[in-house]
């Protein structure tokens, strides 16, 4: 269970269990900046700007040119392809 005042507690438990480090990524600019850039338009399933600017771009910058397998979880009832990188070094694997 994730406690609101300690949102990374669960990830800390995973790190301890696996004995490995987890890198926390964040966008260089926060949500309010991108909300202003998009004219106050909130993200939606059809306008997923927060995913691109606050998740995918930081991931691709972090990865650089390293070979990476990106595990992607999409439910069977979701009608979308999910993340498709334009970088050839990021290989998607659809786990579900």
C-alpha cells in the first residue's frame, strides 16, 4: 500500500527486495509549464501531452544510446499501441 505522504515507500521496498537501484526520472519542466504551453488544455486519452513531455522524453534522454528493453503494460481492453520509440536502441516488449 502506498501512503500519500510517502509515495516512494513501495519503490523503496522493491529496491531492497531486488538489491538494485531505481532511477527516478522527472521532466525538466513541471506540469504547470506544459499546461500553459498547451493553452490550459488538460491531458486526455486523445491529447496525451503529459505522457510525451513528462514521461517519454525524460526516459529517452536518460537512456541515451544504451540498448534498453522497455516493458509496456497495456490492458486487453485498451485500444492503443502504447509507447513506440523513434530510437532504435529502445525495444518495446508488451507483457500483457
